[in-house]
């Protein structure tokens, strides 16, 4: 369902659902521009995160995927030449991973895609609106985490 300014009263879940894919579509365009068409879903999150000083186990945990899905993702990244096992110790039942050249290219393309969407947002929203948007998203994350804690 397309939304526009007159839909300001649309339910937040509907707006969040409609906004899904803004980053992933742009990231896929940037990946295609560098000849990468086999990065699996959620792969950009992993290869991008590995450019930071973050253990792969933490990244997989943050994605919140079912164990079998996370396992398939990790093996796809290994088999397709994006990553290789790293020298560190496993964390959260995931081995340390390090980027290969293809993974570094994919991470750079993903970063460029994220920056492109961020630039569009900055052009569409005032600095105050963008700050409020981020604050709202952080509040939603807190709500989700509290709900998860209650379920445990």
C-alpha cells in the first residue's frame, strides 16, 4: 500500500512495514553495480559488521535469526567466498570470521548504499526530525527488548 503525506495518521506498524526494504533495495543496487549478485539475505549486515571490531557471533545474535537460518547464512557466506574462519575464539556458538576480498567489496558497496539512503533521509527531514526519528526507533528497540526479557 503506497503512503503519502496525507497518510500521517496511518498506524505505525503499517508505516514500518511499508518502509521495509528502503535500505536493502538500495544496498542490492550498489552490490549489483560492483558485480555481486550472490550475497544472501542478511549478508550485508554480517559483512558490514565485520568491518568494525565486532565478532561475527555478536552480529548473528543481533540479527535474531532462528539457529538454522543463521547457520545457513554463515555457510553461504563461507561457501560463496565472502568470509573465512578467523583466528579468534567462537562466541555465541559462531566461529570468528574475517572478510575475504569479495566480502570487503560487498561491505563497501553496502556501506555506500546505506549512505545513499541516509543522504536521502537527511534531504527529506530536518536535523531535528531525523534526530526524533532515531529516538523513536531506539524507543521501539527498548520496547522489543523488554518484551523479549519478559518471555525468557
